[in-house]
C-alpha cells in the first residue's frame, strides 16, 4: 500500500468512527490513535485500512472491540479529575442555587452505565463534602444503572483495589472508606445515597426529574441514530437547568447539540435550557 493511500485510508477510518459512533479522535495524539487501530488490524490479520473498514461494516463485535482498544476503558474513582473539579465549582453550586430559588430540597442524580460503581460513589462524596451535615436536609440520592447484574452486585458491595483509588486523597480515604484485607470498602455513610438498579438506557423505562445525568464512555459504543434517541431521553429526564456530562472522547449528535446548552466543551458538560 502506498503512503498516500495508507494516509487517506486512515483519515477515512477516523471520519467513519467519528460519524458513526461520535468518537472524538482529536482527543488523542495521532500516533497513539494509529498504534491502537493498527493493533486491532494485526489481531484480525488485516493490513489495509480499506479492508478493515469493510470488516467493521460486517462485524459489530469488532467495532466494539476497536472502541474498547481506543478508549482503554478503565474504572476508577474520580476518573478524569477535571470533570469532578467542574462539578465542585460549577454544577453543584448552580444546582443548589436553583433549588434555593425554587424552595426545593430534592436532588436527583443519574449515573447511566455505572459499571462497578466508582462514578456514582464519587458523585455522592462530592455532594456530601459540599453540603456537609446539611445534606440530610435534602432528599438526595444517586440512581446508578447498568445492564450487567453481576457488575451491579460488585458495585453494591463497594470493595475496590488500590489501583481504582489512585485519584482519591488520603483525607477522602480516611473519611469515606474502610480498609479491608488490602482493599477499600465504601462506608455506609456514602452507600446510603446510592441506589443501584438494572436498567437499559436504550430501551428501559423512562424516569424523570433528574438534576444531573452522567453518561460517560457508553455512547461511543452505539450508532449515531441510537445516540440521538438516548439524548432525547436524557432531555426529557432532566429538570430545566439540569446538567448532562458525557465522556471526554464523546460528542453530542448534531441534533442534540441544538437542544442542549454548552457549558464546558473540554469537559463535555451541557445543560438543559429552561
């Protein structure tokens, strides 16, 4: 394959992934992106981008395997710390401001595709720290959903390895976790705010009146058409001025971008208009 043909094939593949899955290739260094794609091509014994594109068209399984390779999906507390910093400095203060104006004491958060639970527990810790003892003056809870019952059982147990805790400060470790045989278990004082349940974000029943929805690193596994449906669901599920946070390598569909207000492009934070 000529260098020019190889480059055009690579560019076409990037546009395909972006157009069909909403994967933001610009978030990654080109050399890293190319290396990860090439690793999947070697596994499938394909040596041209054109042929690999044809395989992706035939095999949803390979498409998802590629996305897995590109994202190097990891689960850990406070993953992408700048997102949680934005929650502390922007989202939570603004939500509480609106609650005060409305004289409402209910705060509902949805962690969609919560996997083993690090994200919803991280969110609960932030609200607990921000509100302190006043948190119990509110009806506050995080609904954490996933389609994998086994991983939900693990999330309810709330026991994690040191690797999953690398973004957790010593103060937070002391305040919110118990050490158990070299691992860390979430204390009941945080667990009580998180409710795990089985739910399919695509076809499950709709729930409403959320103030914050986090759906990070799930949408890139789905087609743009399905993403549009999910964004519409999220829009209906959010209260006015409610926030949506998606993964850093994800993008809104063009239609969804018309419906949500952009709050922070870098951290992928959006808001439902009033």
